[in-house]
C-alpha cells in the first residue's frame, strides 16, 4: 500500500467515505436510531438465550452490558469485512472508468463504519450510567484499540474483496464465514470460559484479543491479557500484510474482470 499515493488521492477517499455515510442514512426510515436499536435488540435476544437460559458467565458484569460491550467491536468488524468484500464490485463503474488507488474502496468502508461505532459507544455510556459502572483509567488505551480494530477488519476485507471480483459467490459465502467467526470470538461469553490450556490458542483469532481488551478497557473488570493481545495483534499484522499482498497482486486485473 503506497501511503504517499493515498495521501495524494485523499480527496477521493474522503468523497468515498462521505458517499458511504450518505447512502446509509439518506433514505433510511429510522436512520441513526437503527444504529443504536440493532445492538440493543441483539443484546436483549442474547441475554434471554445465553444468560437466562444457558446461564453463561459474564465475569461479574451484568450480562446485558457484558454482551453489548462485546457486540460493539464485533459489529464494526463484521460490517467492515462484509462491506469491504462487496466494495469493489459495487463500484465497478468507477473502477472501469477512472484511476484511483483501488485499496481506497475497502478503506473507505472501514472509515465510514466508524460513525456507527461512535454511536454505539454513546449508547454504551448510557448503559454504564444505568448499571452504575464507572469508567476506568484503562479507557485511555481505547483509541489505540480502535486503530487495531480498524486494521483487523481491513485485512480480511482486502482479501475477500479481491477474490470477490473474480468469484462473485464469495459475497454469499462471507456472511456464513462471519457468523461462524462470531461464535469463535468471545462476544457472547468471556475468555475465562475457555479452558486455560487452550486459551492462548484462542488468541490466534485476532478478534479474541481485540474484544477482550475492549471489554477490559471500558469496564475494567479484569486484568488485561497482554500475551494474548500480542498474539492477536501479530495475527492482525499477518492477515493485513497477506491481504495487501494479494490485493496488490490482483489489482491490475480488476478493471478487465469487473
């Protein structure tokens, strides 16, 4: 990824981000309200299923806010990977007509999804007030985690987006992959539920470290698993570099195939 070229075309990147945000809310009946309602509805459903019925533990945190805190980074990740996968195909007209760094399309998807992420954080603060949970000093590390989350979502988005140009059924398969990925990530359950001998292996899933660290930074209910987070960040780097390499390798064929 040529950062200098991205800077030169920054106006186009900002235009893509603005277009994505506008398209999301322009003709939406509920608009921003739906961004807040969707995770709240999921929180209510998961609370009934996994707290009231399955009796999942939640590390001493009320389960509704425990699961909502996990849903915030996960929803951003799933939306960004799904959006990144379809970003090239949905902008096929532009790709075939003008030149710009194609990597801007999945990047713009990730950046525009930060709006929803920010709205969800505001809702989370409201829930924390309701449950009388105070912000902890670890919250100062949240911006770094947000950057890590963006990069974690960008890698798969680049990879699947490039594949989707040639094989359009990838867009159908990705929803199943993301759904399965969620159950492998401690969104609905704490990392402590994973047997200790397998716990570090679980951090090979980059979203395990991000989700766990996000909860610790916001709720301050446990110690941060630094070795586990480092493993997840290493996997984030590997996937991101691999996604970039594959994207750049296939980029020259996009205009011909799409």
